[in-house]
C-alpha cells in the first residue's frame, strides 16, 4: 500500500489497521494544488475500499506547516476551480463521503484551506506550536470549503466569528480549551499521539465504529427524531452481523473479540 515518498500525497501503513496520509509539499507549505486534490481524493477512495484499514491519520510534511491551504499561485493564475474535485470538494477531501474515521495530526500551522481540511477530519491532535485560522478575508476570499460553518460549530460562535472576520489565529492551547482539539502534544509528536488515539479506536468493532460515526457527524444537522430513527436502523443492520454476537460472547469468555469485519 505504501507510495513513493516523492509524491505530493504519500500513503503508507503506520501499523496494523492504521494508515498515514501525508500532504508532501513542504517547500510550498503543503499548499493544495490540483495534483494534491486529485491524489488525496484517490487515496481517500483507496482507504475506504481497503478492508485492512480502520482508521486514517492525515498530516503535513516538514513539521512546521500542516497545510497553508490553497496554492495562491494557482488561484492567481485563474485555476482556483482545479483545487476542487467533483466528489471530494476542496483538496478532494473536505466534502468527500467516507465512513472511516480520520484524525488530523497538526504540527505547526493549519491555515485557510489547511484549517478547513483539519476541520473536515473527525478528530484533531495538535502540537504545542500549532495554530489554526481562516485568513481568507485578508486575501479577498472566503473560507468556502466548510470553514465558515464548521469552525462556528466547533467553537463558541463569537470566537469563531472573531477569527473569521479578523483573519486571526487560534493557538493550540486555546483551541484545546474550547474543544476544537482532542489532544495536544510536544512539537514533532502529533503523528505519534494521533497514532495512539487511532489504536484506541481500531481495537473496537469497525462496523459499529462506522455506524456510530455516521450518526454523530449528523448531530448538528438533523432533528432528534431523525437521529433516533437513524440509530434504530443502524442497530438493526448491526444485529445481523457476526460482530454483534462476537462482542458479548468474547466478554463472557473473558477474551479479546475477533472482529469479522463482514456485513454492512
């Protein structure tokens, strides 16, 4: 599954059941160009189809910038639309349909589209020097790849609006205090910390994880009645899988469950 390291998007196996995806343009601050967008969409599809992968970690190379967002040279040349794919949206990722959990491992800056990519992930692990921000208005743009509403859902409304309108940055410690970040780690250790979190996820029943995640992602969008209906339908789907009986059986027999990953 591992790709060549000179690719602008690198996919490799980090450990059993965990994959690592790296945006690999350190000289360009891991900015998103058309090649990155198309490759990231392709990699996402590969991880979705691979039954050996349960959790994916997304990071940027170089250790100082997760991603600076859209490559402004592309934008200035009139190629802004090339940074979007039909299925995944910006970077081939922010609006892509996926069932498996993704963790953003943010070392350094996650700005503009880079912040939007992190917000599109399900969990965020950040280094102490990490900063988040949507500075688009300072360049005559808007954060049109989900940032305007995802940041407002993740932070107190007034703080999110302040960051959006001032093009300000949110340090990792403050992001943690307001619930934007799951964990903070020493600089250079974000991937390791994200891996620890991924391992805690990957020991659980993958079908149940995916069903749970799908409902949790919609918690801001649907009514309680609709979410309850979805929960009941998910439970019904799980009930006909081998994993539904394997979990309780393993508990009764005092052993670790052996998930079949067959079903839904």
